[in-house]
C-alpha cells in the first residue's frame, strides 16, 4: 500500500473515530442521564420544563406527569420535556390526599 492510498483510506477512518468520540458518545451519555432523571421523578418534586415552565409534580404516569403550575391548576406534561429537577420532594403514595 502506498502512502497516498494509506492517506486516502486513513483520513476518513480518522474522521469517523473523531466524530464518534467528540459528538456521538457525549450525546449518548446525555441521553442516558436524562432517562435516569426522568425515571426518578416522584410526586412532590419541583421540575422545570424545556419551555421554562416550573411546577410541582402531583401525579406520575408511564409517559406523562401531572404538573401543578398554580394553586388548583394541573396540566399534563410529556416526561421527555422535563429539563431539570429543582428540589426533590418527599415520596408520597399516589392515592394520598394532598395537604
């Protein structure tokens, strides 16, 4: 194999490896961290949505969360839109009455 052929073959391989370690791998780690964050949400947590809306979790379902954004105002939110958990609340059973 001549040096020209080696450079012609090696450069794309080097770029693919660089893309993997600089772009793909960190994105997979962020996705895994977000999945862990979303799966750990429980009733009473204060969360921030990707739109900036802040509220308190009052109900947790498989794919959605009931979010209280004002006294007596509850909205359904898709779990994947949760950006941050601000304060962890105390775990409470789903059928307990609110205080």
